[in-house]
C-alpha cells in the first residue's frame, strides 16, 4: 500500500493480506537466521491484531506454534448496538452524575439536528467526532478519567464539546500520508470496517444507515452500500469461522468491562483453546505493562497466560 491512501489503493488492505505478510515475515526470518523447525513462534495481538494472532495460528499452523489473542472481536457483525449499551452501563455504574451529563449532551445533539443546527454539527461537532469518543471508553480507568473531566468542568457550553474529547475520525476523507500518520491509521481502519468487519456501534440516534452512508459510501465508494458491507462481513465469518473457530494453542483473553468481549470468545472452547475472562479489566489490559494499580485478577491472568505459553513451547 505504501503512502498512497486513495480508495483505489486501499483495495490491497485486507486481513488476508496481513496474514500472508506475517507468514512471509516468519518464513524470511527463519531463513535469514537459519532457524530450525524446533524454534517455535508465539504470536501476540490485541483487538484487531488479536484477531490476526488467532487467525495466523488457524491459517498457518506450520509456522505459528501458539497465539495470545487479547480482546479480539472474532465475530464480524454489521450492526453492533450492544457496544454503546455496555459502555453506558459501565459509565452509569461508575458515576451516575457523569452518565446524566452525557445523556443531556446527547439530547443537545438532537435539538441541533434541525435545518439550522445541522451546519453547526457538521462544522464542529459532527457524529464522526463523537463516534470514536465512545469507542475509546473500554477500560475502567478510561471511564473514571472521562467522568472526572466531565463532572469537574465548569466551562460554558461544556457538554456538547466533551462529546468530541477523543476525536479520531474527523479527517478520514483526507488521503494524505502525513495526516493519517498522526491519526493512528483511522482512514485505513474505517475502510476495513466497511469491507470486512462492520462493528458499527449504532444507536437509535445514530442508526446503521448513518454509518453506511457517511463512513462507507461518502468516504470511500458509493457502491459500499448495506448489501455490499453485509456480504463482506458474512465472507469474513466464513473465512475464519467467527466464534466457531477451530484452533489449538490459542488463549483468548478478555476483560469483563470491555464491550468488545461481546464479539469474542469468553468461554473455553476446548483444553487446547482456553479462554480467560478477567474480572474488572478493560480492553487489552493484560498487554499493558505491570502497574501498582493492577488488580489481583489481572495479575493472576498474566501468570496463567505465561504458564500456558510455557506449556506449548515445552510440548
């Protein structure tokens, strides 16, 4: 793909190509360093790369001996309203005042969503800006930080502005390499949601039609309609198995307060593909560096993961 982020060039951006690249890398390293078959590769990944870790073991078991798949939404899904419901539950449980303020902010958007107000939304506070804000609230720490900022603020016009706090997708139509280099690959990732995964975090205020029209058709190609996206998602689940993936030497790790767990494996499939659900943990928290704030369940999970990998390597 290089530095060309035009839609024509993004056609090469697929999970299948990513897996081929990873397999080629492993094979190249084996040859470069004269690694024998006794050298066992263990892959790690979290979130989308958690998918890739599990799928790499699935598709290339002769190259990959095991995988740690954290917070992986293995099930591609077109309409994912459960995400925001779960986020709302987490915020409400942590701070009811914070939840009320955010709910009122959402109501302000409804008031502005009229002929006069739509321009204001488009110019400064559109849904593209708000969408990633909620997508990021997937750890307990993030929820606490969010509520502290919301509850303690005394700015005028604070509420609507706070909905844009975690701005991420505001410039996904910008195809320049420099802009996306600073945007954490937002344009590339949203493209894959339109062509492979869905994961659209819908609500009654942001229905599926909004995501299809604004994120997929207006940003990439007009042909990326709901039928196209739905077909692409079904193809992904056929390719990899969704939640019925048949693998060994893969540990699936999720946090109990991470909304992405709803699309992942949270119960052990078999003895060779165990699942670990960490109480009170959020998105990919087992991959963070050790901290004094770590909970006992999180520390225990890290030990379990290490022991499992040790068993695979020694087998």
